[in-house]
């Protein structure tokens, strides 16, 4: 059986790709508003994702689309403290989470998966995450993996929703929140018999550590100018004198056993500076590039390349390898390096999502088989 899915807040399609790799899922509708991410998405998949999930027009489009699975990598936004008398979801008005739940309520997908930054569980002292879970379970009537319901009350440990990319085959320390749910209106109480814990790792590593992934002898443009590196050193020394751990990080120092990168960030600068590498390429020290005020540093310090970021996220050297073993991932013309960093920093880690997709497929298979056994084949009733 092939499940039809919609890909909301899609970015460059990492969640979609993870599900496609798990087999048994086909995308039928996408939504993304970032101009450059849309360019890359269309280049990779041939689909135009330029849709705004906050608009009534798009919500009606979803209502007229036959699909089974809703996927969304929604951003973390502040929820209102007002409107308590109208229920949990009233607090979420004006956020993309509200629009996602509006779509869920209107179309009742068989299952969903939402992805977010790990700070979501501590945002506003945990109240934001609590509203999200209560909205999905109590107001919308979905069984959320990791939540138990007893006598109308729900229980969960927020930490159990966090999974780290470093445990899913890639050497990147990237904790993220995954929320997966199944519709009680479709599946009934059988959902309570599903495993109540999301996958914690990937059976087989893609890379042993960062040394397996780095591509040495990078182009001169990726090496830091000596003046800039000295500025970073002074900044770090100031913070260390105050007992802080801020500042640049060199992630492949020789003394580090099994090195991993820090989380890649869409903001660029800090994401790069926390992931500097030593690349002792000949002919770099002292070179003066036209774009730099000072010569390149003599310590072999550079930022990671966009290709290395793509490998850390599973896009390059994993997610788009065709049946002949050829890596087909590329950016379209016109997407500059700054945008490439941003798009990879904003993306999900494909191998981690792939494991979530395999888990969802296993759960759906169990639920479908039970439906057949009980003779209830009304699989997708509209509320």
C-alpha cells in the first residue's frame, strides 16, 4: 500500500525525502513560502511548493486533495496567553501550528509527523509544548506517540520527544523534537496498542565520525582570513575569562576521538564558527584574496563547505543516490553559497526522518491489518 502525504513548511524537502526513502509514501501536495527554498525544492522534485498554509485558499486545496499523512517542519513561535476560555488551540492563533491543526481538523489525516527544534519543549517554561500536546490529543483526538491517556488526563515526558541526529548515522550533534500521531476517529482504541516510543537510533552508521565525511584540500575561499581568526580568538578569550563557553569551535582537533559537528544553523555565521575545521592544505597560508582585508591564516583553519553540510544532513552522499549509485543531489543555478548554507541549516536530517517514516509505516500496517480482521474498512471517514 502506498500512503499519500502532504509536505507543509517543506523547506527543501528533507522530511519528504526521508519518507520517500522509507518506501510506501508518495507526496501529493507541498507548501513553502521561502523563494530560494522553493527554487531548490522544484529543482529536486519537479513540484512547485509555492503555497501559503495560512491562507484559506490553500486549506481548501488540502480539503480537495485525497491524502493520508500530514508532514510539517513548523517553526517555533510564541503562543498567546489569552483566550483560555476557548480551549488550548485558541492560544495558538496567529502561529503556523494553529494553521496546521486547522488543516488536521478539517481533513483528518490517518497520521501526522511534526518536527521542530529541541527548544520547543522548554519554550515558555514548557507551556508551549504542553499546549501543542493537549491540542493534538484532547482537542483533535489523536494518539500521540509518547503520550498516555488515563481517565481523561494525559501524561508524558517531554524529553522522550527529542532525538539526536548523531544517533541516526551522521556525525552531527543535532537534537530535534519529533511529534507523531494517529487518528483515533479512524483507528479507534487500537492506537493504544502501538509502541509508545519513537526510534532512538539507526541500526547502521553512514559515517563513523566527522573524519569520514570531511573533504580536505578545500578551495581557498573557505579558509579564514588571519585578521578575522584573531578576532574570533580574542572573542573566545574574553568569554573564557568570564567562565563562559562561547566562541568558535574547531571540531576535528587531532586529540578528539570520534569527532562530531555541532548543530548546523540557518543563521550562517555562528553555525559556521562553531564548526571550524583544520585543513592543512599547502599554498594557503598568507594568500591574499581580493575579498579579504588580511591574508589567509597560517593554521589551516576554515569553515565547512556547503557540500560537507549537505553530507551532515543526509542530502549529499545519501538521500539522492539513484539506482546506479550516482549522487543526483544538486542546487539549481542562482542559489548562492550563503543560501546553500541557510537551506541545509534549516533542513531536517534525512536519515533520522527515514527511521521515523519506517516506524510510522510499521504502525500503519498494524492498524490496517487490525481493521481487516475486525471487518471495519471505513478507513478515512470525514468528521
